[in-house]
């Protein structure tokens, strides 16, 4: 039972898209936090006005979960992440207090204009097997179940869902500013699931037992009647949509290249290898760069998603990190994907780290420490769920709880987690956050991975070898 | 999560034993399906309702990269239908039964996620006789378990579907209405006023009246001559079934709302209640096998819910039985322990239950006690717990002789 008398209130504030409107809103209602801006490097903020109020900056995906589990009393995050949680856990301790009336766009179900899916009723009729890709796997599943799709497979992705249809997925559930915005990506919206607006949310238990009124009063001028944001369960399958159907050419060999931090070093590497590409070396990266080899299809997606996408045959080859390959193989050891060779860049260490104040120097001391039940269960934040799970099992840490994160696990320590398992380049960030490394699990660098079946396929073998040889030339 | 204690298991096994015996007597054969099934088996329209689907435990299997998901069996009938389609569809008739657990994702974490069912399914055959057969079989199991004050409620999915059609809703609204009804919200039906007062009159009559014989259905037929053809043919079907039940002396109540939770029923549906609680249900589901890509085979079946039935059975003490023997070692020396094991084995081989004890506790509820002292010339002392008599025994053969003679 939590102590409700201390009056200490914790607020979770969003990173990313909602930072500046949220910062202006907080300033306007005299609830500002110094340092809450796009440029902030810190995670913990104190309220200038209420000494008992503290805030932490988290990924929006994490906010709905962290508020529901009770680590935060209040939070601000987008309706998409709230519904992604509630659709799976309707009885979860997450209460929507009010829309804050900013945010844009909606979550849509989309198909490729080239896929020839004209309306939703086609999806529930017949027994086609539909592949649905989404950053919102729960919303995607609820949509498919409500539509009574007979066969569907959901592929959760870290991002770049728009790049998948039509070759690598039949449908995607993703955010789009508008129908027109979606159309510019070569997609057609089949159904709008919900509009995305920022919401003030609360933990149910805190709301029922703790005095949050001082903070809620600040918001009072902003609280409005709730707009329709729950996902629409109706079987509205009448929308007739006409996509322009052009023929899309399937390529013999499909290669996935990384976006984000890995894009620049990968570009360098490909240039050294002498692979001529349009749309990847430039500042604005296309999701579908083109190569001078007419049999080669290239897509730019998240490196985290590549091992699974290579295993399921959507891609024959990909440039990703060894860490992400292991993350897949630890969970599904017989995945038909293998590493061909390391590329020598993007090298990181995967480490286990704890607060500098924890009196343990290595994992053995941590095991005894956990057994003495000071920290039972040990809460471990990680973006590598399977790697962390295996590491903790192998080291007989018992009991433990895993907290999945979407990067920046250091923000969770020490309040919301006791340990993190994450990648570091220099370890400087960890030191800044008063954390210490107690173990290095392994080193990881960028590597070329391949689908095992493609390597063995008589149709693909020759071209796979040609391409791998060409890429090998990029090694220094 | 729930443990079943020895006294629970006694009741559980009693239900199972009665159920198996009755099923075998009617010519049903036992099957068992895996706990893990593929999700897609349950997703098609006409299988599980959306609210049941939202409660399946689903996860990725060993080939998680393929995206194919498996579920903990959320229902008993659909897997048995799959088993029939995959392996037995060559048979014209298949009478199958099972005892199985089903799983439901339970949002609050307070209720049970795992429940047990005894079910029987009848694949193939004509209408009418199988419908009545499964009702009588279910009734027989409940009767033999000694559960009193049971009520049998009858409905008909075809009647309900025909009623919904008469409301002339849009396909989307009809689907929503079906879901509400299947979740037990029959009020929704009365609120959905149709444009046709005749239909409102029919809805009101069927929801308001509960008949106790086929005469009631004859009255309905006579009162609503303008009802649709679908309605009339379903009504005819129910009249035939109830007439047969009347003639066989099976009492029931006609309650159109006695359908719950499943989309796959097409014909007669029934529920058994005891002490106001549902303890079983079933019905005809002719579309399920073709929907699952099987042939056009009609089918019907039922399931009895073990958990509420266990609550209704009287507590039983573990019966030590008239023949149970306790073999006690006087001391804990290796020789005596060894002799005790030899004695127990000989008794088991001769068909007598025998339990070992080295604690020296007071014995109770046994027919015989064999005390092993290991001292010649009479290393055993045999106590007759009923006659309250003791005698020495020199050999195992002597013990067996006395015990066998009772």
C-alpha cells in the first residue's frame, strides 16, 4: 500500500512531438518546469511552484504504461498510446482525465495504393492471409478481430511502418496527418481508427486516494469534454475507396538499409563498396532508394526490425546491428537468418548498469544483494527484452521484473528501475546519470545479415553472392 | 489461478466418471485436443464473439518470425470440430466427447483464467434425433450426479436470427445487435423498434412469454401467421424437438434468451441451470464445420461446466474403503522398513490397497493394520479394525489368507 499522506506528486511528461505544445501549456497554466524543452538533456525536472511536484521526461509509449503501473500519478501523452494500452488492458489502472486539445493527425489503417484492396469488406470476406505491420500491435489486433478477418498476422515494428506495403505487408496501422499526407506515401487510408490528441491521464489508485487537486486545479481552464477518441469498434465497412492501381515490380533480391543514427556510417560504407544509390546518401532519405542494379529492391527501415523481417523472407539481406540479431535469435533460435560478416562500424557495448549508490560491483554481488531481498524483485529496464531476459536467467537473478523501454533506459533509474541493460558507446551518459557499469554482456557492431533460405535458393544464390562480394569490398 | 485439493479432485473425478460412463453408454468416443491451437481457428465470423476473442491468451510460437500466433484453447467445441475435419471427416457419423480446460484472459486478475468442461459433440446425422440425444445425454449426466432442482431452458438460434432479420437493420447494426444479444443484453432487442408493429408484437411475445410445452409454440405459430419463412421453419424445427421431448417425459422451459456467448449456433440451443446458476449448455451448429473449410456436415453438442457443478456436489471424505490396509513398521530399522515394503508389494499384487506408515500415528479408517515387528516366530501382528481383534501372523501367506477372507 502506498503512502498517500506524503503529498508528493509525480508527473510524466512526453518527449518528442508534444514537447513544445506541452511546455507552452504548462507555462500558460503556471505549472512550468525549467529545462523542459526540445534541447533538454536531463530527465528529471522540479516544479518551481510546487516543491512536492516532480516530473520526468519519458517516451510517450512508456508514459501510459508507467502511469498505469503507478510509478507516476499523472501524465501527459497522446491518445494513440493510451488506446494502444487500454485496448489490450481495459481494466488497467489508467484513467483519461481530459483531452488537452492539441496534437494532430490520426491513426489510420492503410493499404498500398498498388495492392488493389479497395475497401474493408474485402478484408473480412475470403480466407486471404493478411500481414499487418504496425507500431501499434494492440490497435492492429483489435482492428483485425473486430473486422472478423479470418487470417491475419501482426508484425510489430519500431517504426517506418509506411515503408512496408505492399511487398512486405498488406496493411499498416500508422499515424498520418491527413488522407492527403498518407497518399503522398503511396498509401490509401481504409479506415480512421482514432484522432491523435494529447491527454492528461492519471493512475486510478492515485486519483481515488491521493490529493492531486492542486495540480488538477492548474489544468482546470484546459479541461474539456472528451472528444471521441476511443477506437471505433463499429463494423463500418461501407467506405468505398478507389486507389490508383499501378503495377508494382517485385524485385529478385531485397535489401534493407537502416535509418536514424546508422544511416550516415552505412552510407559511407556503401560508397566505399561502390554501390551507386539514389535516395540514401542524401540528407533527405527516401524509404525506397534505387540502385543501378535492376534486380535489387531497397527499403529503409529501422535496424531493430530487420532480423525478423529477414527471417520471415520480406528481405534477403539487411544491414543491422549484431545486438538486434541476437535479440531475435535468443527468442526464436531456429529463425532462418544468419550473420554474414561484421562491417566494422557502429560498435557499441551492451552493458548492465546500476545506480552508483547500489553497493554492488559485479553481477555476483548483485545476485546476493537481490537474494537478501533488498531489491526483490529486481526491476530491469531494457530495450533488449530477450537479451536481458537471458542474461538475468543465466546469472540466476531471482526474482526480477523486466520493464521494456524504447531507448534511453537510463531515464528509469533509480526511481522506476534498479538496473538497465542497454548499449553504450563511451559510457559518458551513464556517468552523467550517476550510474555505473557492473557487467559488459558483449560488443556489437553493424553487420550484414541474410535469410538462410535465400542463400540456399538456386534462383537467388548467384545474385546474393554478387551483392555480398560487392559489399565486402566496403570493408576497410 | 486455482489449485484443486484432494476433496476437490474427488468431486472432479466423480463428475468425470459419471460423464464418461454416460457418454460411452450412448456410443461416444473420447478425444483430447492440444492446449495450444492456432489463433486463426477462432477468428472467423461465426466462431467466437468479439468479446470472447478479446479474452484469448495469444502469443508467438517457436516460429515467431512468421507472425503466426497460437492461443491457449479458449473453447472446447472448435478444436474438436477441427479434429473431426482433419482426421475423421470420412466417417458419416462421429460421436465424440472430451474433458478439457479452457482459458480466458481475465481483465481483473481476480477470477479464474482456467475452467473445466465435459463436452460431447455429434457430427453428421439428420436433424431432430441428435438434438434430442444430446439434450437427454446431458440431462442424464446431471441426474446421475444427483443434482436436484435443475431447469432446462430451450431456445433456437434460427428463431433469433429470423427475428433480427425482420428488424431490417443495416448489416453493421445487425452485427452489433447480434453481439449485444450474445453477451446477454436482450433488452437491446426490445429497444430496437422496427417499422413493422407486427414484428414488435412478435419480439414482445417471445421475450415476455416462457412456454413449458410444444403447445406454446403451436400458439405462437397460430398467433403470428405473417411471420417470415425463416422464422416459421425454425419454429417448426423447435416444435418437432419439443414434441419429442414432451413424449419422452423431459420437462423444460422455452426461453428465447437462453443463448449465450457463441456465434456458431444455428438451431436449437439449451442451457441447464441448477440453483440459478448455469451448469451447462449446447445446441446445434450446422455452419461451423463448413466455415472451418470442412464439408457440409451438420453438428450439435453440449458442454457441462465442471467448476459450478463441483460446488453443487456434497463434500466427500476420501473413502478409505472396506479393504484399505495400513502397514506399520514398529521401528525404523532398515530390516523392518524393507519387510514393510515387501508386505505392501505382496498386498498390492494380490489386489489390496495398502499404505505404509512409519510415524507411529494413530490409525483410523482402515480395515486392517499390519504391524511389522520383524521378531520371530511371529514377525507380524494383524489388527481387524472392525472386529477389534488382534492376532499374530507368522508369514505373508497367512496375512493374505486372513485379509482375503475378510
